[in-house]
């Protein structure tokens, strides 16, 4: 039988395993936001895993980038081998999708 602390550790491991975005991708997104003249504190990056996948494999889902001050958001596919969302974010920041800095 597992102790409460062991159960909590397993829960944390499961949450980490189900993350769609790696910390390196989030750091890269913040760098893009800064380099294009925006404040990173004005943005929020959310992730949601696709729980409909029936087989064991790479975790996929979506990345949602929100500019809080303008109430603008963009959703892109994300996950293993789906890092295109960073290219889309850069394009959106430069093209004015999130307004001006």
C-alpha cells in the first residue's frame, strides 16, 4: 500500500508526463515575446493535452497564448514533434495579431 506522500509524488509525475509543452518551449515563447517588443507579463501561455487519444504515445494537444491587456488569444496544435506553434507565435506577434507592443 502506498503512503499519502508516495501517491502525491505519483500524481506529480503523471502531471509532468501529460504536459504538452516543455519548459524550453515556454522559455523560447517568452524570448520571442520580449524580442518583438512586448512584455512577457502581459501574456499567458496555457496548454491542454488531448485526452481523446486511445493509444499510448506522444502527448499532443494545444498551446493557447493569451495577451491579457487586449483579451486576444491564439490556439495552435502543440506536443511531440508539433513545435510549429512557436513559428506561428512569432508570425502572429510580428503581424499584429496580438496588437502592437
